[in-house]
C-alpha cells in the first residue's frame, strides 16, 4: 500500500522540565497498527504507563476526534477485530496526533514553533523579504506595468496557440477518411485472396475432397465428427466447418453450437495457439470479396436473421492475430466504417456457399447424429444388450426410469469394490460400472469406486482387465442411446474434470475394450 508519515505533538505541560512542545515525526507502513505506533513512541507510551490524565486527539481531519481509548482499550490488539491499521484510521499518507491536558481543547490550543524531525532542519529559517515582489513576465508587455485582471490572465492562456496553423477543414478530413478506407479495402481483399488460396489447398489435400461422395454423405460425416457441448439437444445444434487460421497455418475443425451462443463464446471455445504473441482471435465469414468480423455480442440466430449465416452447415474462419495486427472490418458497421467494401451480397441465399465459390444445397436427412467425440458401434451395443440380459438372469431389462435409476445406484453402492481406507468419505467416492471387453468379444461387468481426484486410467488398478497395457485399451462411456458411445481419448484426466466436461458422471457405465 505504501508508507504513512505520522506526526505526534505532545504539549509541554505534560512532560516535566520541558520548555517547548515535543514534536515527533516518523514513517510507518500503512498496515502498522495504532497500538504499535503508541508503543513505539516512548514519550507517549510513558503517559499511558504513568496513568497521567491527558487526551489524545486525531487532528488529521476537522473536527478533531478524541482517540485516547484506542491504543489500550478499543484497539489494543495487533491483529484481528480489535486492531486498527493506520490505513483504516485514515492516516494514509499522513496523519497528525495532538496530546493535550484534559482541560484544553485542540481547537483552542495554539502550538509553539517546533522542529520537524523528518527533514532534520535544526537551524532557523531566514525571514522572508516582504518588500520584494515576484517578477511576472507576460507576452503582452502592457500587462507588466499593471495588475492583470483574471480575464486577461485567462485570455493569455487561450491565445497561447494563436500562432499555430488551423486544423484541416471538414472536406480535407473527409477526403483523408476516404483514402484510408480505399487503402483498407485493397488490403482486406489481398488478405481474403490469400486466405482463400490456403483454404483451397487444405480442401484439396483433405481425403474428403478426393472421395466422390454425395452432399448427404458429406453432411453426415461432418455431423459425426463435430464436437461441442454434449448437453445441447440435437434439434438445437447448428453445425460449422471451422477454419482455424494461426498466422498462416490453417487447420480444419467441425463444431456445433447453439443458436443462442454469442460469437465471443464461439471464439473462446478454441484453444489458444502455442505462440504467445497470438493472443487475440475473431470469428470472420466471407462476404463478397472480403472477410468480415462478427461482433462479439451478436448471437448466432441474429446472424442467421440478418442473412450472414445459413440455418444449415456454415463455414467460418477463426483468425488468431497479435496486438500489432488490425482486426477485420466488423459486419455491424459495414454501412459506415467499411462503406467502400460494400458489394452485392450473393451469399445470403438459402444455399450455403463455400470460400471456393461452390454452392451446396444439401438437406438434412439424418435423424440420429453422433454427439461430441462419440461413435456408433452396433456390435458393441449388441454385446452390452446381451450382457444386460445375462445380468438380469434371462429376463428382458426394464425400461429406464427415475425409480429404476435410484435402485441401480443403490445396487452399485452396495456392491462396489475399492480402497475404503484410501477414500473413507462417501462424498469423495466416484462410483462406476466397469465393463471389460476382450478381443474374443467376452464382456464382464463389475462395480467399483475411486476417489474423485483419481485419473481415469487408475481403473486398471481396481478392476481386472484383459491387458494391463494402457495403450492396448479403448475407453468408452455408454450414452442414453443403445449403440452410441462417448470416446475418452485422454485417460490422464481426473474424474472430477471428466464430470465437469460432461464426458463422464457418477454411476455411468464405462467400457474398457481391448484393441
């Protein structure tokens, strides 16, 4: 916080054999307590020890305040609620205290001259020459021989820039603005052309481009690979083909977002590149010959309503740039800030246009779309169904309900195996049903519990697996759909973290399949 300069003046009547008042000035840190200041001042602390009748006044602000009871009664401790620091007492950056006899009020007391020990000036100051007058120089010599009026002084301040050239008129400023816009337009077109070339090269090198597949199959492939918030309902998902541009290096990702998501949320969902200088990112889309930036507060459904995006598959670019680079022109201000870049909009139709100029009119024929990081495996789903029938002793498993889920959780808790000494508290335990699948297709089910801070890979130490080699196992989590499973690629993640990312939750069925 800083230092505080505390000045304490003690009246001469309180100290015997003293002709003048005692003035003590010392520096303290702002977190020093009032008790420490009093104990550190011997003359003042001795008054408290002798129990002499006096009053300690805080004269930092008006009116003065009687604080005699502070050091030994109200704030007698060095920490806690019964302590007061110099900063909380209002003595930062300086404070003044006055010690007087009980019958003298601080407003009536007139202190004698004293030596300020902070500056250590023990010699008397030379008296000021009252006959000499300060010399004031004015640019206007007529003011030097007479006492200037306040209006004359202010007028001289206003006219101090009178000899400088006047600013450019409005027409020159508008012309300069147009020139800057034209230069910005050329620069944005060049940057858009380079970005289009990189996108074309990426599409040509992609295996999807080489395959002769229909638009419907391509859409299904994109939706099966798209990642996003797992809890988002299928009907609320909008799919995007995202080109991530990190200063010339282009990669492609498939994502889905909610129509209610803002473009700030979309931009923040992409992990930052390894280069520390690329700290800023933006979401841009091709509009005519240039790429324009979505405002961070705009939502996806607003962009669709304005014709910037389609309600089907869209192609957007996530651009990372440094502080030295300029952001792309914003879409919301294209009518004024980016007026020279206005062009006929042929992209705002119902068909989606790629950066290469190819229009796709695909419909959405897919009723079941895979979730974030999920796969569809009918063989594994059939294997788990047979396992459920076996565990139910030949009976067909009942449909899931709230009551059935409670019974299942109670069953897992009662049969789960784990280290109870290591995880003694029930609230710290993470219960799971673990299904191990061997290469031969043999499935076994068991219940276990781990600590919430344990990693997923610790399951190998709790349950019997076909192999102890982590690289030879695949980790899946069963979803509500029969043949759909979430993939867990990173087994070093903690169970708490997996639950926060909605990859796994307590009492879930996790499958460990041998490759």
